[in-house]
C-alpha cells in the first residue's frame, strides 16, 4: 500500500475554539488514523509572531494547543507532532524558497491584499503597518509544507490559496534545480469546513464570537444561551438554513440526531429547548477530552517531552533533505570543488508557461496561466463546471491570441493589468498555440 503524507499546523494565538476543532483539528486527527497515512502535525509558533507582540500569550497558547491536540486523540507515537520553532531547517528552506518566489505572486496573497484594502479604506498608505512577516507568510507556509514533502494539507477555505502558492513555488524550484519537491494538494472537509459563531458569522477570534473548545459546562451554557436566533415563537416552524445553533449541533451529532433536530425545527421547537439540546450534545461529546486536557495542562513538562521527541523525528527527515537542497542550489563544501573540475554551466532554459486549473473558495472553477517564477500572465473568471474551464484552456492552447477575443468575457483582465500583451502572446506561443 502506498503511503500518503498529511501535514497540518495551527497558530498558537489563543485558546482553540469549536471552529478550530471542527474545521481542522478533528479531521486532522481522524486522517492520522487512516491506513496508508503518514501524518505531520505542528504548532506554527513562527507564524504566531506575525501581528503579535505578546510573548506570554504565545507561550501560554502553545501549551494550550499542544494539550488540545493530545487530549482529542492525536497519538504522538503514531504521528510526528512538533513545534515549528524546534526545526531550524524550516527558516533555512524559507530563504531558499524566497529566492525563487516572484514578488508578483506574493502581491496577490489574500492576507496582504486585505491589509492593503483596509489601509485604502482608512486613507492610509497601502503598506502602512504591513510587516515583511505578513508579506512573506505564504513562503514560510510553503517551507512548512515542502520540507516534509506533504501530499495533502487539510486547510480551511481561506487557506486554499496558500497551498496553491506552495505548489507554484515548488514548481519554480523544481524547474530551476531538478525535481526535489512534491506538489501539495489542499484538503477541505466539504461537510463542515467552517463553523458559525455566536452571531452567525464564521467563528473567529477576530469577531469575538467563539466558544472555547474546553469550556466548562457552566461556561458552555452561558455562551450557548447567547447564540443569536430569530424572533419566531414556540410552535412556529423554523429554518435550519442559516441557523448557527443548528450548524453547531450538526457538527457534533450523528446524521440521525441531526435529522431529528431538523424535524423538530419544522415542528416549531422553542429556541430555549433547542439550546438545551445543543448544550447536552456538545458537553457530552467533549467532556472526556476536557478531562484529559486539564490533566495535561497540569503537567507541562510532559507536553514538552512529547514535542521535543517529535522534533527529533522531524529533523531526522528535514536535516538530510535540507542538505540535498543546499547542494542543489550550490551551497556545498569547497572540498567537492577539488574532486572535479568545474563544468560550463548549461544555458538555462526559459521556464515554459503552464495552465493551472483549480476550484475557488466560491465553489466555481478557475484557471490561470503562470510563467517564470510564478508570474501570473492570465486569470480566468469563475466557470460553473470544470469541463467549461478545461474547454477554455484547450481553445487557448490551440488558437492562442485568436481565442482571447472569444473568451474576453471570461478573462479577469484586472488581475493581470501589469502584463504586457507581448509577454502573454509569447507565453501562449510557447505552448504550441
């Protein structure tokens, strides 16, 4: 049986909440138990430094999140569980990847664009308050993924782009220095990729609408009582669509239990009764893990030993691989120079342009034409079906520039306003159009 390698990370920026658990931690732990799966799970404490200047919060959150993963069933004997900052090969790879990553690729990263949009709305300079860490975040994430040759990366929908960027960076490096990296694929839990918070929006610390994962029953009761509902009275039929209360219940229920509550919604269950059912469901599901969590928090040295053991196992893979990559880019011992005379460097071939087809966070299907160092040359608008996007790509490959006019309404020209027409024409021609 072939082995598939999964890798997941979570930033230590506060106690985990139900959304973290349902959207990422639980599916990651479940994936680690599947046959033919090799799992790497880590605490992304380098990432946590972006936008945080509270060392004590990061330190405390690292303890809480490590205890969380272990409490919910992550087996450190079966997976490689480590702290990002314990792996010095990660920042080394971060620099190697930075040297093959086009600035234009990072200019389009969602987090950076969102920061610029906020500045524009406030009338500030576009890069006001934007650290290099925020700008380079996708490269560090690519280093996390590529160092361990991860095949699959479970992420929320808002992180799909980062995995796509990691693929682009891997392709650029492989083209220049040979096939070293595995192109990763994002894995989304289609059932519950995100969880609604107390106010109906996505559960997020930034919205202050979260339910901490290991709240006591009393705390849970207070928080669940605050979940927003509509004004429909007992006896009036209620909609499950858009109901944060129902969505949270469904995330912790069996299909049969969810179907029963859906029926009771239609029959007009009172909101107070529905909230009582939710309390029992969530508390019952999490009480055993909560007890394990509290025991682990009381013994931080035990958690530290687990993380250091995981780092040792991770470095057994990372250290020889980083040496391989250093040699590939020319960072070698000078003794090797004396063993063989230098050879004339072969002419570097121009990186061919390549079409990449993918599914966006809106569920529609897109393609892009990417050139040297991940430069975006052409970006489509969304298609309803993957076949439609594939047919558009085929037309561009066959007819080149002649097909652009026919596809004008399906091309996002604003995304590539900085691309010269002759550059696009040359790229299409290189595909044999």
